[in-house]
């Protein structure tokens, strides 16, 4: 199933009559980032996500989640990483790989942390906002780094 | 005197523009220039609007397209199908002599043509470098900006941003141009303005945050929370309605402030941020009210 060409890519469900926006099925973003790129990266992500079929609150969920993954890589894993955004079936997926020390999915708390807790909030929020969150080891030389992928379903 | 667009009565991030808006923007460097134009054009393409781009006539078209692609997907396809049009302002009056009336008539023709072709709305990004490039009279341009163009915007089919190079226009021209537009834009992504709420009401301390609250704007964000903590009024209002992005750290920091402060705290925001606050436990803080859409 390719990206939807029906409905409004950025607004509500009713799109005013007019020429259809032809969405390329192969819109795919792959980009390096550092802390200096974070605001521009969100602009680019937002446009790609919309053209891959996400609208409204689902697009916002992906943007907020992608920001947390990139923010984590910047603060805990060497100041940056590689971000990919692509369509996988009915899902829009954001994958961030870094070259930090790596971590296991077990560090993500099951229950909401205390407000005073300084850690755990970012990935806990990503898990609540998305339709899937996977954490795996990177494939680079030591340290291996982490590959974190979150996906949001296109409705 | 340095030029301060943030004193404008309505200043918003570029993604908060609505159909019918006529906005002033200024830039002092290439990044700020293209981030405004690039983000505005890409959003228009995403939304299925006709996008008219009057870039600096001195910049080659291939370079303009490269800059646009730094803010979103490739623009070759929308250019090919005519959704994105690269124009120069002289096309609005040529082959006749330059005049404000002909310029306006030309813009009007572009809007009507786009609506006729079925586009629901039209947006223009106009780099004001055209003024010097085509020898326009700056007083005429300012009249057009402030008084002579309102009819284009009345039916909410047309949105326009006018971007001014701060190194090429005087402070006086920039001030008058900014004042002549109903809306002004932030300088680019990664900006956070903290402004006092003009009339917060008696016994209330109020701040309004405009732009983005993320890793890149931690300092002004934390400073805003410090100012709230140091205020004495019995009630606090935090207006986040023009905040286009709020990350998890900042949302949590706002909730911690509300939980620890003890005073009544009201957060005004749109539905996206309200959802984040609720997810992070806003309902567990009895003295906090989140007013979202």
C-alpha cells in the first residue's frame, strides 16, 4: 500500500476540491544531524511525514517522538546521529541510529515516572504516542551504538 | 537603533500562518532568509496550495530550488506540474512600465488563475530584493504593503510573506514595513520569544511563549520559568498558543513548576500541547488548569 493520495495531508479529513497532490511513494528521508540541526530537522520531518500520509495528531505524534529520539542521541550518544524516515506498509517509521554506548529496551519504564524523575520520560512518552517502538544494537565498531525505531500508523 | 520585529502586535512562527495572512519577515543572514521561504513554500506544497515564489532576482533558479529542498522533499515534481511557480516581480507589469497598480493587477491575475485551475488557496513568498533589482520607489512599495493590498486577503484565498534583508533596508523602512503588515514572523526555526502578557488581569503574572521550546531554546525557556517562580502575584497564566513545538523536557518542566509552586496556574495552549500535558500527568496537579482546544 503506497502513501495515500486521498484526504488532506496536513489538515482535517475534508480536503477542499482542487488538484490532487501527487505523493511520491518513494519519499524517503535520510540525514545526519547534530544539535544545531534539530529545529530545521523538524521542519523537514514534518513535510516528509505529511507527504508520506500522516496528518493532524498522528503527524504531531511522529514529530514529537522523532524529536525525542534525536534529542537522546544528541545528549547521550555523541552529539548526533543518523535519522531515516520512510513508509513501511501502513506505518510511517522514524529510525535514529547513533554511536553511543547503546541501551536496552528494559530501561524504558513501564509506568509513568515521577514528575521529579530526571530520566525515562522521553522514551516513555514515545511509547505512549506511537504504534511501535523498537530498540536494537547498532552495527558499527565499538561502541556499537543504538538503533531506535518508532512507527505511527497512517489512518 | 536596531530593528526589533518582536515588538510587533502579532508575531508568529511561519507554520502558524493562516490563509488570508499578510506577514512581514526580516533576515540578517542566508540561513534565516531561506528557512522562512523554504518552510513556507514546502508547507504550501504539502497542503496542495499554489505556491508563487518571487525570490531574489540575483539568485539563480537552481540555487533557489536547492534552498527549498533543504526544508522538505524534492521540488522538481511540484515545479513540473505547475503547483510551484518561480516568478520575478517585473512579470507583473511587463511589457509596460512599473507601477503599483500594475503590480497589484498582476498578483491578482496569478491568484485568480490558480483558483480557476482548482487550487483552494494561493501563497506567495516575496523577497523584497526585487525593489532594488527593478528600481521601484520604496515609498510606493511601503504604501502597497500597508494600505494598497488589503483586498487581496479579504476572502482568505491568499497568503503572502514579504521578506526584507536587514542589511539592504534602513531601520526606518524596516520599522514602517513591519508596522504595515498585520503579522510578523519569527526569524526562523529554533527561536523562542518570551513576552509579557499585555493585560494579564489583576493579581495575575502572565507570560506568552512564541516559537519553539526544545533543546535549542532551553536557556530562554528555563529563564521564563525562573521569572514565573520569582513573581509574587497569586495567579500565573502561561500562554503557549503560539508555541509551535514543545518537547517532553519542557512540558515536564512546566508541570513541575505548577506542582511545586502552589499558586493557581493556567496554561493556555492548543490541542497538541494539551495532549502532551495530559499524558504527562497534568490532571494530578489540582491547582493547574490546562485550557486547550
